[in-house]
C-alpha cells in the first residue's frame, strides 16, 4: 500500500495547503489498513476542490455534477462509504488504500 509521502512534491504541498480539510482527512487515514480485496462499498463518491464529481449507490444509482469545462480538478479524492480511499494530485498518488490499484514506483493509475 502506498500512503502519505514524507516529502511532498511542490505541487502536492501547494494543493494541500489550500485545502486543509482534505489534508485532515489524509492524516486521519494514513495509518489505516487497506480495504479488504472483498470489500464492496455501498456508496462510492469522487470529489475535487469544487465538490462532488460523481457517485454511485449500491451499484445501481449513479449521480454526477455538471461542471464548466474551465473548472479543472486540482485533485481527486475517492471516498468509499464516506471514508477516504484514494487521493491524488495530477498523476501523483498521495493515498491508496485499494489493493486492486497497487502501483509500482513510476507507474500511474
């Protein structure tokens, strides 16, 4: 499992310094174990700095936000049943608690 990097890149540091609520969530899950490979969340939601991007409930009902194309995401945060599972800034992975998304150094999701 890849977790919080001790030495943030300038890009990650810049983003997290502007969004302390997301930094707080990252700190809260740093020492949490990865989700079980058999874990099947009821709710999956994806957020960026503007709020909710999309979500899915019980694998049946999907919802998404409408955005202006000029509103580019600075980061993406995936929450499973309200708990932070993945957080990345650009292609830099900060938190990865999903065993199915294990990446090697230098690879991207």
